C-alpha cells in the first residue's frame, strides 16, 4: 500500500513520494520545492500564454510520470540495493 501512496504522491508532487518511501531525502526536498515552483509558473502561463501553457503542461506531465515510475521501481529493489543507492545519491 505504501508503494502506491508513494507513487501517486511522486506523480502529483515529485519528491513527496520519496519522502514517504524514506528514500533520497535531500534530493526529494529539492525536487518538491522545484515542482511547487514549476506548478506555479505553469498555472500562471495558462491565461496569458496558452500555447506555452500546453508545452509546460506536457513537459511537467512527462517529468512527473518519470518520478512516479522511479519511486515505484525503487520498492521492487531489494532493501540492500535501496540503501546503497541512498548512500551514493
């Protein structure tokens, strides 16, 4: 269940899923702050520049999907591999 919660969280707020999973904590905070900033810019572009909004929307969607897949796959890795990845990140 935690795997799916972390996956959904990482899709909507990249970085939050890693925090829920207890992984990549320093990077997760940076990604979360960056994602909040990108969301603000994305929503600010919606009315004044609709063509740029869709470019930004698709870019953020692809990025969020990649973050969700990454945290989902990290749960499939053995615990020893997760610890090693955490130390090298």
